[in-house]
C-alpha cells in the first residue's frame, strides 16, 4: 500500500521534473536550427570572405549564442548545431568555466570550421571535445574581411569568434567543452 505522503512526494517530484526544459517533446532542435540559419546568413553578409572558408570546410559547428558571465569565477554556455553539406547532423552544447580577475557579462557567437575529415571525425567521435592546440583563430575585422592567412587556412580547425556584445573584454574559446546533445 502506498501512503498518501509517498504519493504526494512522487507527484511533486514528477511535476518538478516535467517543469524542467529537458527537451523531450520540445522544439529545441527547430529553435537551434533557426538560430544557426541566422548565424550562417550573418557571417555571409558581414564577412563575405567566410564563403570561401565554408566551401573548403568538411563540417561547421555553429554556436549562435554563447552567454558568459563572471565575478571572479565565470562560466559560459550555449547550444548549436554541426552541419555537414549545409545539413544539421548533430546538436551540441558548449560549456566553459574560468577563474581569475573578471567581472561582467557578454554574449557572442562562434563557429568552428573543420578543414580536414580527420579533425571532423575526431570531434564527432569524442565524448566531450575541447578546442585544442590544433585550432587557429580567425578574427574578423571591421572592414568585413576575415583574418585567415596561409598558416590559418592549413589548420585542421579554424575558430571564428564574432558578434560580441557586453561588458567583458574579449572572448576566448580556451577551455570550452563541446558535448553532443539530443534537442
């Protein structure tokens, strides 16, 4: 026999879990894809040089919105999608933590361009992948060009950070972990 207290506790726990946005039965994938589409279009509009990079990449991970905040201890979080041949194949969450002299908050977007089949396969195979020493950063300038040179364009992974808005100076992907999720 189940007591009334057990029944109420179970019902309360079930309602509490249902209130969590765990993605089951939600349209999270559709929302992520819409943000990725907007990010893709923004890159092409603001930085036309990314078209060449997109054409050469074997896969692109778009993280349309990263939110970062810190007060001594900081963290960042965002969701995005991996696209191969302009089709979404997986969804990812990016998280990072930092400690140091920091205060403020910002939002930014980034994209990882996988330039070799090996780098893309290593990313997809990993349980949780961190941006490593084999990546190069390409920085967009105000003139609409992209800081990709011959050294950068030969890297297995090219990281592009753009669209920063907020009160923390700079945005770094160091220490960011990418984990595959179900939308």
